[in-house]
């Protein structure tokens, strides 16, 4: 499972304050804590309050890379901000993200190809959030088809079915889970799958429980990655155990410790 830590995001007050004050210590501590907790990569988002997101993205990338060489997922709706981050990267990164809209694909797919970056494709368009599995499949197919036409390696593409909060879109949960499985048959080689996990529990009163229950069900459908809070120990334990049950890890009595030491 490819785990992207979600906590370096300007929507969080501590990160927004550190970004404004250019406080490297707070950003670097957050990065290292997530890596220690099991993150394979780190999401980097300046947040909506950034007055100069291009400069802020570059600063964040440089600051994080001073303490870890983990891949960074550059998270912005603005291509110029993503490109600024790509230019500052020392290693291959992840673009988070494109939508299925042609104007986004035409910019971000070539950018990902040029920098040899992985790409997250959101199954959403300017028409709005998909309401069922068929709509998600159509959007996923659009993204895969464009990537194929541009000779972008499909094995570096992660499709996100767009997870909705269970308290407002409970009827969609089954379709979202089934979409994760069916995305695999769109092409050969097949795209990978990823979810922004915290969305499913947004506004609920038992967020950790909802998150870990959903992610274990998603893993059973073939989920390859998740953007989540790796410092949630119960969530990470559930995720590790789900992969163990699916025979993706070797059992030993201290398998949780063994997994974290990898």
C-alpha cells in the first residue's frame, strides 16, 4: 500500500502559521513524524490562505527535502504551483491531481511525463461529482485514454473514485468501492487506485472508526494507495492487518512492528 501522509496542508492552522512565518522546524517535524508513522510519501499543499502559492510551494518542497528523501505529492489545483514544486524536487514526485477535463489533462499529463512524476487522476469533471459507478467509470476511462494517447505510463497513474462523506452520500459507498475494483479492467496494464481517505468521515462523530473500516473494505477491492493521517495508529494497524489477511504480508506474532521497520 502506497501511503501518502496528508498533514502538510495549509488548511491546518499549525501549517498555515508555519508557512506564513517560514518556520522550517514545524514543517520538518510534521514531515518526520509522518515518515516515522509509516508514510511512503508526503502530500504538500499550501492551503487556501497562501498569498503566493508558487513561492510557498517551492519553499515547502525545499524545506521538507532538507530532512527526508521521501517522494512528495504536489497538491494544488493550479498547474503553475505544481510546476514550481516539480522544479524544486530532487527526486521523482507525484502530481495531485488532474481531473477528467480536457483543459486539465492537456497541461498536467505532459507535465507529469516531462518530470517522470506519478499522476493522480480524479474521477470528476467540470460537470460535477459523479453520482454512480457508471459515471465514475466513464471519467476514469477518459483519463486513461488520454494518458495512453500521450504515452504516459499507465502504471504511474493513480485513479481516485472521489470518496464522499458517508453522512451525506451513504448510498454511494457501495458504488465507490466497486469502482476501485473495476478501474483495474479499464486497460492493460491497469491503472492503480487511490483515495483521499479523510473525505469519507468528514462531519462524522467517529472519524477514525469510519476511516479504518472504509479503508479495509477498499483494500479488499484492490486499493493501491491512500492519502491519510499516518499518525492515526488504529487506522494504520487496521490497514496493515487488512493486507496481511489478503496475503500481501507475511504473518509473525509481531507483524505490526515488523511492517513498520521495513
